[in-house]
């Protein structure tokens, strides 16, 4: 894609909510390589898929030949962004902020590489501003009535907002001004809730450097699912980019299980497939939704982007093993991915009769009578193998490096039995 095609591509993908000056930004992207940025505060030691929303836009600009900057909010993150919250954030220690900064930097480098990409930390400049300089140089440029009318502040007035969080928009504006002066960053990208903060930044630049300064803001639409709920939230909580928090298998399954009504929207937004490829998948959703080809392609593309091709292939292998019942083809590490975060039982490493194992050792069955009945009826599977012999011996050392036994009762009720060392 050519540099000057990026905004048209974003429009086709329904990825633009508001732009401060669409004609001006279109002209700018056609003239030269543009530097642009998005910020992220280190409130945790991993990003989740909600954070991917603006970063996918940055990545598209990078693929089109522009230069993205990520601003790690070591300064702003130490006070707390009021956006999207009804109460004050709990302030973190600076040690925790630093730990989170390091973890997020690694994740961003994984997504963007090292070529034509920069990461900066706003602590480097915000920490050097004295209180008096903050008030004299910047505070004078922000009328209170204008700040109160910003949606991010107005939404908090009923419940209350501290002066600390009230000043967040000033600090974010200082970021934009600093990046423009020192790195020629001309565009800021953010979610729809960041519009007030972004326009505060463009206003500050114009006040300090003149109305002719060519700076722009672009926001992304709020991502909602077809049922009206917010994208990215699941019954189990956030879907993290950190493979220790959400395994690649769980990540892959999240995308694989998307609703037919949402999958084309997500293909447009979260993949780098061409317009023709996405249109072809959209036709398959309409003509043969039961095949779920669009969902499989979505899961493959996003998992590969975030975790790499090898992790995606492993997730696909795990999925295929569960679908076919060939659990013995899984490694111990793959079993751990499958059942990550799921409740189970832990037992000593010793062989047991099947009935004893189900009733006394794991409490999977409520009684010996029920256990024998389920075994005889073919409802019990050990490591994917149906067991109908009540005298069968369960040997933990028989599979998965002696670390696990997988019990299935009925069609879908799985229990992971972990074996103590």
C-alpha cells in the first residue's frame, strides 16, 4: 500500500471515528513519511486485546511507510488517566510502573519490530518540569471552562475527580508538543474517548508554535460486538497479549469463537488481509457459515501477528487434537495451555483403580455406583481413550510426561488431574 492510500484504506475498514482535519491529513500523508504516535500507560505488566485497537492503526501506517511512535506513559501512568473510569485510580509505586514499562516495551517491540519504529517514555520529559514551570508555561494555556467541558472530565463531575487526574489532559498535551518539537511527530491516534485529550494537544501546539503548525488527531470508533457489549471482555476476564496470562491456544480460541455477525468487521480491523481476500471470506460467511472459514482465518492471522507462526501452529494442533479426541498426540506443555486457568485437582503420583480414581482420589464421581454406571455406559474417557473396564488401572506415568491425566465425563465435561512431583 502506498503512503497516500492509508486513510482510504482505514475508511474502508470502518476504522476512523473523528479526524481534526481530514483533508489536511490526507494531503500530509501523500507528501512524505509521517511520524505519528499513540500512548499507553503502564497500569499493568501486559496489554490486552482492547489495546490492540489503536495499535493496529499504527501498524497499518507503518506498513504504508510511515513512522509510528509508542509513548510509554511512565509519567502519566504514575498519576492515572481518568478516561473510561468512574472512580480514581489507585496510584502505583514507581517500582511497579518501571516493571510494567519494561514488560510493555517488549510486547510493543514484538509487534512493531525495530525498523522504522520508535518507543519513548514521557517520564523522560514530564519528570523534568517543575511545578512552577508547569503552571506558568502550560497551565496558563488551559481555560478551566474548556477543560470541564471535555467529555472525559464532564463524565466524572458527578462522582468526583481529583486535581491529579484533572491535569491528565495537560500532561498528554505536553507529550504531543514535545514529540512535535523533538521528533516531528504530527499525528496522534487514540480511542474515541481520547478525542478531548487529543484536541487539547493540537490546541496547545497551535498556541505555542502558531496556527500554521501541521498537527492532526485521529480517533478510532468504539468497538462493540453485535450484541451491544464491549469488545474484548469475556466471562473469564481480559484476553491478554502475554502468553503467560492468556496462552496462545486460549488466544486462538477467542478469535475462532467470534460471532458470524462480527467476524468480517474483525477481519477488516485486526488483520492485514487485502480487500479482495476479506470480501471473499465475507461471501463464505453468508453462503456457508457452518464452515467458519472466516473465523479460522481471523484466528490464524491475529495469533500469528501477536504470538508468531510457531505458536499459532501449536494452537491449531491443540484445537485439532481436541476436535478429533486424539489427546495423546499433545505434549505436556500443550496440555497445560489447553487447561490454563481451569479448575482441576492435584493428586499424588501413584496408580489407581479407575473407580477409586474417579470417586476417592479426584471426586469426579459422587459414588462408586455412579462411577461404575458411567464406566459401563461408555461415558468415561482417560486421556482421550474411552474406558469401560471397571478394573482399569489409571497410571499417571502413562502420558504427558507423567504430569497430567485428562478425564472426560460425557461429551464435554473435562477435568485436568495434575500430578505432584
